[in-house]
C-alpha cells in the first residue's frame, strides 16, 4: 500500500494542515475603522448611541421591517419577543425538538412552558405535519427555527398559526440573509430574532437583533430591554419609573460598530458560503454512505453550518449509526478536517427538561398549570431528532476567507477515509477527541 493511502489516524500525513483553515469572522481594516469610530464619537453605550441606532436602522432596512432593536444576545431578543406578546405563566409555546437550548429556555424565562415538536427529517426544521397535534387551549405561539441557515416551511407554519390564532416568532439567529420564496427570513413572524455571536454569519462578537412591524410590540420590547423603564414622550428621556418587569438587555457600541462593518459585506460573505457548500454537496454525492443537506427549491440556505450525515447501512456495515459517525469524525479530524457536533441530543432530552426543577428548583413554570406539572419530556417521542443526532457531523471552515481550494482538500480527505473503512473502524475506539476548535470562531 502506498504511503499516500496511509490514514493520518494510522500515522500517515494529514490531507489538511492545521493552519490551512482560517477563522471566522473575517476582520480587516474596515472593521478596525468601525471600532475606532466608537472612540472618536466618545459614546460607549446607551439605547440612542450612534452605532446602536445606526445598526438598528441598517438591519431594519436590510430585512425589510419597520422596527429593529439591538440586544445583548439572540436569546434576549427571543425573550423580548415573548414578553412583547404578553406570553407568560400558564401559556404554552411550540418549539422544534432539535435546536439550540435558547429557543426553548426563553419560553421558560417568560414563565411559559415549551411544547416540543419533532423535525422534518429531510430538512431538519420543525415538521409542520406534527404541529397541530401539539396545540392545546393554552398554546399561544410557535417558534420556527431557521436551522443552520435553512428557512423553515413558513407557508405551512403561518397557515396553521392563522387557523389556531397563534403568534409566530421566527428564531432566525442562524440565518442572516436566508430567504424563503424570495423574501428574507425575519419577514414572516410577528417578530423575529437574530444573533450577533462571533460564529454567526453576521457577527458583532456578541449581541442580538429583534425586528417587527408592530409599533406596540416594539415599544414593549424596548421597555423590557431597559429595566421596564418608561420614556417621556416629549423629552425622550427615561422617567426611571418601571411600569413592567424588565431586564438589562441592551447592546453596546463596540459590538454594534463591528456588526455594522460586517453587515456591509454580509451578502458577499454569504455568497462564498453558498459556493463552498455547493461544491461540497456536489463533490460528496458520489460517496456512498454520506447524505448532504437537502435544500428545497423555494429556500435560500446561507449555511451558518454545513452538516453531513452518515448511513453505514448503505455500505453494508452492521454498526450503529452513532458509532460509525464517531469513528468517521476521528478519522476526518486526524486528516485535518474540523468536524464535530454542536448539539448532541434533542433539547427535551436535556437534564433541564428531565428534572423540571425550573426557577431556583421550584418546579415553576411547569407548576403554574396541572397540564404543565403533568408534562413529561421523553427523547423517544422525537425519533427524527434522535436519528439526526446519531448521524450528523458539522464540517467547519466553509466560511470565508476559506475557498473551494480548501473544500477540495476536505473532499480528498473524505475519499481517503472512505477508501479505508476497515482501518477507520479498527481505530474507532482510539482516545481521540474529534471536535472543531472554538478558535475557528475567534472564541475559546
């Protein structure tokens, strides 16, 4: 056997050198100038500071909504959306079973109870076919998540919501610039939330954005963002009179300035992601046992994350999908391909929902109602989410400044490990932690 076929996990040379994968976000002189503008202006914080208000105006125009409020996280934006709709104790909110915790924890913080719905196995977004069976007289809203940058099936979700008089809050934290039937996500729900975390397509380091066309929702969300304080109509100054229970959810000038600079290149950078991921999907389709993401024709995927799934049964291997996926992750990782899972289980399988300890161990918000107290979260009730967690891995580095040159090497690594499945399985139990580094997103 030639040396080139010796897997890195066996001591061979990796296909991808560790320093070949460049981090995200791309930072250059434009970003430095944006941040330096904060020092020139002299404002560091405040709801009316120039970078914050500039970002709000520019993001509202980009998405096509009337109002935008910056926040200190996408999670805060989701919480503000629920509060703006007066959703609280005794209410239920429908959430996909596979998503980031914040899609559901924001419901708990609002005092409501999350009710989970399994995902559509072909797109991994919430399955509209399963929503209506989870609707009860207590259901007040549904939070579709545009997962990994792929929009959920908004036509069907909106139709169900209209029939049952439910509010729709889009969790678009992973989908800046994604489109459904030619309209940008964030345009479909009564409110929508975005994240500015350093890993996201639009990065401010940290932060979030809430958009809506509803004047009253915007006003209530703004009050919640700043301790519940009222603003004097004439002077526009804080009255230091809290009329609702609020929080400190404001964003700061430095991350807002960075996000504004990045926004000017968002479409350009998304185009690179789409090109890189299109290359991967086309090049990997000939390898039996791998499934690339499916993108319906009416949706524009902006690939916050690119995931593939492994199907050992298609290769005639009698091995559990999770075990095969783990073995493949180790082999690919050793070849220099940054891979790994970001969510390892359905959200309702997490301890928070198994113990239902709630606020400070009190059992609330579930204890607000008999239905909530009796609710049981079982992982087996979400088979599509469980199967996805068994099979998927994320391929990191699809973002700019990385190009199809790097994607070519990724594909070479896939071909290399799939040509030696016997060796891959021989090393399946090697003590290797196969996971991408947070440094690829300029974080630890």
